[in-house]
């Protein structure tokens, strides 16, 4: 079976960036930045993105391009005879599936809220209690959640069922360019709000009182953690797209470009949120950081922000644009990871693309049902205590275990002789024009990068069970 190829460098960059850019950029980055000293956090985050995220992304791309296989089969092409690195390929596939088991539901929420805003669901609502009631009502209805989750699954696999250049690449280009256009419009709008100056100062200027209160070490760890998770590294989501491109461009330069796009979206989400927050949000005497800590994650998107839009002139219009932006961001990840899953099952079983789409689509719909039921029928299942559920368990396994452990394996495999080896990795990564891996980076990538990755793995597991 001849391997499909992406039609252009732009397609590769936008699809890879779409995989990295997700709802976590919007509901996690601004909150973490605000809680950890504002501008100082952003600076430290950018530093770690450069020294941590870019090298590992380059490794994933290089392995995929060298092997010309999906994550579940690429190790067999690169590992030495008798070695067992390929076991991680199956873990990578499991990680992609597990991610989609809850990401499909959350993407359905984005789509549902876009429709809510577009059709005037929040018209006439003025209190935060009523706004929160809409979110609670949505989660309590398993049938409606199932419908929107199914729409996401069907649409995603439908796009992936076509020829890659006419399906995945074409649709992702449109969505990503539309996403960037929406960001531009929303940022300009936020800059015109009365509270823009106060909001941007809070977000971008270092808050040394906050730094002293939290501790510089905790801020460094938070920035390192965010730089790692923002690119979704460690389960082959980037390796698959490396297998679809030619050798015209050196891969470290491509990794930098994609990381920049991901960072632009993450930082821009704060440029949209904080001016509106300081203009329209009622804090009831609490500090902004305290309000954000209470509404972090889904609460920020589905309760705090709708509460802002209902008090904003033309809020229905701006709210619809914002949730359309979120829907595009979420769908770009859905399409990229679906393609990864499809490629793995095709390599494993030799199925045609159409057959893989049908079987994978049915399987993923069924596997996504527990997350839907976790907010209503199975709400009594609380693995991490009150307020947690199926989504939290699935997210913990992916974010705290599979991603950092997978990244650690990629790093060791690419930098040691008992794996693929640094010389072979550098040779593949440096083929083509653009920024290249340098020999002097070997010491850092072989000895320091694994320590950082391993420390994040341990920290992510231990911190989950420490008293808050």
C-alpha cells in the first residue's frame, strides 16, 4: 500500500500545529499564567518551550519521517533486532484512544455552546447563578451529550476517510486559518474594552508580590509543566505527520514554527480573556487570582466567560465568535489524533481507510460513552474525591503518565546507542533546509533532557495525591 503524503509544507505545519493547539491552550494557559506571577511565568514558559518542547517534537518528527510508519509500527523500522522498544508503540496507540475518549465529549460541549450563543440561549440571563445553571443543565442531560459527542466522532472520521490532501489537509487548513482570523478579531475587540489596560497589565507584567507568595520554584515547575503538556508530546501524535512529509526541510526548524503557532494561540487566549474579565466580571470582593483559581479549567470556559458575554454589549455575537474559535481549536486536535489512530489500525491490520474509519469510529463512540455518563448517570464515581469523575481519571492517565513517560522513552531512544542513537537521529532531523540539530546539543539531549522529563513524570504522579 503506497503511503499517502501531505500536499504542502503549509499543510504539514497547520495540521501539526492543530494537533498541538487545543482547548488546554485556552482554559489552562491563561489561568496558570495569572496564578503564577503573570509576565514572569510567560517568560519562563517560553524558555522551557525552547529547551524542552522543541527538541522532543523534533525527535518525534524524525522518527516518523525515518520509519515512514505510524507510531505502532515505527519502532520496528528503527530499533535493533531483538529489542523491545516497539512495545511503546502500542502504548502510544492506547494513549491516543484514551485522549479521544474524553476529548470528543469536551469538543461536543464547545459545539453545543457555540449553538447556544448563536441561537440566544443566554438572552435575558443576567446572574452568574443562571449562567452556571445552563452548564449544569447541559451536563445533566446524557442524551444531548451523546448526540454532540457522536457528531464530533462522525464528522472527524468522515473528514479522515477522504484522500489526505482533499480531506484532512484541506479541512485543517481552512479551520486553522479561520481560527487565526478569529483570534485576530477577538484580540482587537478585547483591546478596545474599558478594562483592557488593567487586564493586560495583570496578564503580561511580572507580579512580584504574587511570585513571593507562591515561590519562584513553584512558578518554574508550573512553567515547565505547561511547556511540556501544551505540545501533546509523548504518544506519537507528531511522529505520524513526520511520516507524511518529504525531506526538503530540516525538522528542528519546523518544530520551532509549530511551537510558535501554538504559543501565539495560548498567549492570545489570555489577551482575549483578561480585558473582558476586568471590564465585565464581578469578583464579589475576591482577587482576580482567587476567582480564577475557583473557575479554572472547564469552569472558566463554560461559566466565567459566558457570564462575561451576557453582560457585554453584543455579547451574543462575541460569545458565538469565541466558541466558534474554541470549536475550531478542538476539532483541529480531533482530526489530527483521529488520523493517528487510523494510521495505526491500518498498519496493524492492513485495513482500507474506509474500513478503518468505520470500525474505529464505532469503537471510539462506544469508548467515549463512560465520559458522557460520568457527569450524570455515573456521577457517583469519584476516583480523586469529591468533584472528580471519569474525565478526570482519563485525563490524569494521559497527561500525567502516558505523555511524560512516552516523551522520556522517545528521548532515550533517540540519544542512546542501545536505541536509535543520536547520530542517526541528527542525520534524519537535519535533512533539508532550515534550523538544524547541532552536535553540541548531544550532551544536553542525552543527559539533561531525560532527567527533566523523568522529574516531570514523577512530579505529575506524586502531586496529584498530595494535599492541596
